[in-house]
C-alpha cells in the first residue's frame, strides 16, 4: 500500500461532479481531505491524502486528469526558502503535524514535506517569511 498527498485543482465546470467519490469507489482507495476550498461557479482546490495499491492510485490520478482535474504532488507546493530561514523556531510551535521541528544538536529547523498538510499556519508566523505555500 502506498500513500500519496496531492493537490487537486478543479475547473469551474467540474465543481459539482463526484470526482473524488468516483476515484475512491472505482479504484479502491482510501482518502483523507486535508484541506479544501470549493465554491460553486469558481475553481476549486483540494489537498487530498490517498492510500491504496500503487497501481490503483496511479490509475485514479490519471483518470482524474482525463476528467480535466489538474493534479500536483503536495510537496511541490510547500517550500522553505533556506537562504531566508533564520532557524528561529516560530514555525515549529504552530505546526500540527511536526513537519517542522528543531534538531536538538544543531538547533536548525528541519522541514519534512512528507508530514506537511499545507495548513499554512507556519506562513504568517515566520518572521523572515521563509515558508511559502503556492497552489
């Protein structure tokens, strides 16, 4: 079983279609909605965790693309600008998944994108604005 976190961008014409429901049902997947912003008559965005057999996850994402949904891996959207980060740790305190943590030996802030759910809590608290989320 594999787990994959993706960002789905729904065009306006697909907002009222059961895309995720069909992906889960037809490709035998488990899902977790990590974040969603879907409004009728506008584009929609959903950060989704998918779990299942690798072949089924790949087929489901390919099918979603064929329907007109843009699919991106989550880790391409949440980044830390290393040249700006001062390792102050303000982001560590607010991170609900421990994707940001301080190394006890070096006191450097470490970012693990695999744990990140793109909640964006780290963005406004970062004094040098090193954390960036772009969907």
